C-alpha cells in the first residue's frame, strides 16, 4: 500500500495505513470488552478524538498538496507555444505513478527534473549524490529517494559528517567493541550497522576528513565494516545517499576530497535549485510553514500586510527554504493577528525612511550616517536603525513611557520591545518625566 506521507517536520507522518491500524485497535477494544467503567469510556473517547484529529489533519494536508500540485482544469497550451506542457502536468504524472513527494511541492522545472531522476534512482541500490546550496532540502530529497524505493519500510539513518569529531568518526560510523578505547564501556553499533537493509544519508560529505574518506571507500567497494577494537568484519547492505553544498569535483582537483570516492558516490547526481530559482513555491511555503508555526505556537495562522508579503515574495533568501521557514516562525511568534515589516530581523528589514526622517535624524546628530554611508548596505542599515529608534521614541512619548501600553498598541511581545529599547539605549523613564497629559495641555 502506498502511503500518503506528507507529515510535518519533526513529527511522525500520518498515513492511511496508520489510521486503519488505530481504528482496528479501537474496534478490538470495544469488541472484546465485557464491561467498561467510566474511566475506560473516557479513555476510549480521548482515543476517538485523537483519531478524528488525525483524519482531519490528513484531509487538510491532502487538500493542501492537491492545491499546491495544480489539480483542476489543465490550462491549454498557447497557440504560439504548442510544445509547452500544461502547468502541473509533470507533477500529476508523478502522482499517477504513486510517487511519494515527502512534502516537496512546486512546478519549477529544475525541481521536477530532480524528482524525476529520484523516481528512477529510488528502486535501485546505486549511490546518489545530492548537491545544492545550504537549506534547499537535500535531506528531504534523500527521504524522497528512500520512500519511493524497495527499502521504504527499513531504517533511514541520517549522519552529519561535519558534526562528528575526527577521533570519534570511525566509532560513530562503524561502531566499537567494549574496551576498544577509554570510555567504551559497552559494545556499540555504528550508523552503517543500524542502516542495514535500509538507507544511510551522509550529509555534508564534503566535511569528511581524508582518513574517514578512505574507510568509507572501503565500505562502498566491499560492503563490509569492522568495529573499532574488533578483528571481525561484518557485511552491511545499506543504500548510500550523500549530500553536499560544496563542489566536490573542485575539492578533488585540489586534493581535499578523494577523486575515487567522488566517482563512487556520484553514480546518480541530483542538483537542487536555490529557492530564488523556485519562486513559484514561495506562496505555498508561506501557507505550509504558517500552518505549521500556528500549530506549534497554539495560535491562529498569522496574516501578512501587503508590503510584508511583497517583500518576502521578492527577497533573495540566501539561506533558502530553511531561512524562509525561520522567518515565518519568527513573525508568527512576534506578531499579533497581522505581521508587518517591523517583525522582520533588523539585518534584512527594508529601510522606511522619508525626507522628514532625515531632517529629524539631522537634529539628533545622525544625518551624516544616513547621507554619507560607506556602502549601500551601511546606508540601509543606518536608515532602518534610525527609523526604528525614532518610532520607539515617538511611541514612548505618546504613552508616557509605559512600555506595556506601547507593546499593546504595536501588537508586539513586551520582552521583544524591551530588547529593542535596550539596543537603542532608550530608557522609558525619561519619557515619563516629560510626558504631559492632554488635559493639562488644554489648561495651559
């Protein structure tokens, strides 16, 4: 049975098979129970509620993916471009072949090409090398390959090669025997042994030291490993999928990556495009990560002002999908019902400076920083910081230095507001002294 496997990151995917299993367990409990007390009835009701929530979530995800995949009436090709396929046709063809997307969506030709390569490579045991910028979803693509292959029901083991200390690399990958070194108090399986019959994902393979590369090459050639401190070898059958954000070909030419290992890994080569090349996905990712953040934060999905949405649609995303996800989580946490530019990090927030801002900045001795910057980025940063400082000062003056009231008016988290005030060296007590109530102004 093919599973609908579009689960949220960090959570177990909900599948139709899993739901059927839960239903059967519930039915068996009811069928064989001779009598039920109040506590047992309440437990069954809670299980039924959880099951209903799972069904609703699966239904929501399925409808979301169908909408993202472009189901519906196909747009006929224009007369002037008769060879163009209708939007979504390639993705629909993959779905009709029961392809499991694992949460990847969008109709970018480069992404679809990568998915089509993954579809052909998945049933084989050939090594796959996935490259692309950091944050483009290389591990997700590895899971796509695993989920569509014959090993889908076997382990998927992920290893970050750049995070393992050199002195522990061999033990981490191949395991060790008790007493092999100081601290080895028990026998321990390595990652390759854990991935037996399944898939091992070697992330950041370009960070693997040369000594580790030699040992990995041995595994690829002989399909056997040897635990640290053991004389015995054991056969391992693990599908290898590696990923990197570096140019391994160039590294091999420079002598920093073994050329023979590169060619062993790069039997099937998949390149993931950067998010700036897949802008059709950005609105879909807004909705997907917005719903995900809302569920985690236990709140309604945040809305965006038109100017914030326009900025996020046109932003370059040097951190790719990972950066977009973090931005959506940030604004979902900091904003109230509606997020605006003010909820963006300072280093990417666009300048909102007017001629009046420059005049005020000049009166405060900072016009030179705005008008005579060393670079364009310095100008943007100075203008953004100055606009933020003036906004905070004006707001505190309006509320008489009451931080809680300003946070309420700005729909901002109070602790975040305190952090901004500290950043600009603004003291709320200074505004309490100079604030004069409106009634007193009228009397004067």
